């Protein structure tokens, strides 16, 4: 395969990132543009590097040379439009680079709840000195729904904190940091064992609205629900009801059905909810990791070898 390629990247890159790309594919032209101006370059583009949440369909339809679309995210739901699904265009993602920041975010949420920070921080604003109930995560059970690369990193850190780790997974494999695996159809059985339930699934047709009131009722009334996956895997009205009625104890939410979370959402003002604005995966190292993964795959593409993280367009991940 020819190494002289035109790569269009819909995000700013540092010179070191461009140099890393051209070092493995000499003669390659790397163009950086925002979505509004990408149309000026798309006709000559061989490889498009974008974000999984971007609407690139108009670009795709105007890209006769395009052979490969790479997402800087793990999620690719907005990239799975009919034309790309029916094509031979390679679609890859950045799965594998998010585990460190996301797992740290999950730990932060669990510790915030057990140490009462969700109650103490508002008290600090009021200059009010008042102790709140506290707990430990030590020997608690964490249930991870979806044991991909992020789920495994969460499991690793949770096990290091002395937790019991259970998880759902499509295939029953040996997992060094997981004490018990459940099949997806055993989800409710697993939910009843967990003190913390962490959603770490990709958004697909099967996982859309996976969590309804029935799932929350299967959880312990003392359990917390944490979502660092996608907002649409939860029926948000059911989650609000579960929190209001005390079906579950609390929730740490980084993703929502509608983003930004509307100002009139009751989730904003619940003292048993921690809201973060879809930043669990963010890190100063994010783009360095993403570009390294892309460069490793670019070498494979140029050498016509099997590539990493190729999306099954029918499954959506």
C-alpha cells in the first residue's frame, strides 16, 4: 500500500503529533481542520480522523478516496450511518486509552459518596461544621456492567482497594481482577449483589435503555449507580424516580440522555447525586495516547497488516 497519503484530522494537533504520523508514513500530508472547514479538503482525503460524536456524514458522502475513518473516542455511534455501514471503509476507534482517567473518576465518585463529600462540600459553602455519615469501600462489592478495557481497569483499581469485584461479560473468560463473571442475561442477579454498580458499556441497539426502573429495583437500596458509559443506556426518568423513592441510595453521573444536562433536571439538586459534565475520560495525556494508538494502526494500514480496534459495523463496537 502506498505510504503517500492525505490524512485529515478534525482536531488540533501539536507539532509532535504531526511528526509522529509522518515519521511512520513518509510523504504523508497531515491537514488539521475544524468540521466547518473540513469540506475544503475532504475530496482528496484518504484517512479521516474525527470524534465519534461528530456528524461527518456530509463529509463522507463527498469523499471519493476515503478508505479509513478513525475515531479519537471509544464510542462511534454517530459514525454508524447507513452509507458507511454498507461500505468497505475501515472504521476504527480509540478503545484502550480511556481506562486510566475513567477508572480514577469511578474511584473518586465511590470515595466521595462513602466519605460524605457530596454532603460536606455544600456544608463548606455554608461555613457549617457538621459531621455526616461515613463508610468505606473496603470489602464492598462493585458490579461492573461491561468488562471491556475500561471495565478491566476499573476492576484492577477496585481490587487494589480491597473490594469484591463482579462483572457482566459476553464471553466467560478468566479475568485476573474479577471474582465472579455473569452473562448479560444474568444482569439482575449481579445487580442484587453489588454495593456500587458501574455502567461501562458501549451504546448499541441492545444496550439502549438497558437500565430501567426494573434494574434499579433489582439493586440493593443501599447501592450507588455510576454511569461513565453513555446517557442513553439509562432511562433517565426511571433513574430519577429510583433516586426520589429511595430505591437506590445515590448516583454518580458523567453522561446523560441530553447533554448539557437541562437546567430544570431534578438531578442537579439531589444531595444523593454527583453530576459531572462528561469529563471522566479527559486527561492531559489524552491526545498523546490517542495519536500513539492511531500511529501504531497507521503502520499496520501502510503495511497492509491486521489493524487494531476495527469496528464491527453490525454490532456497533
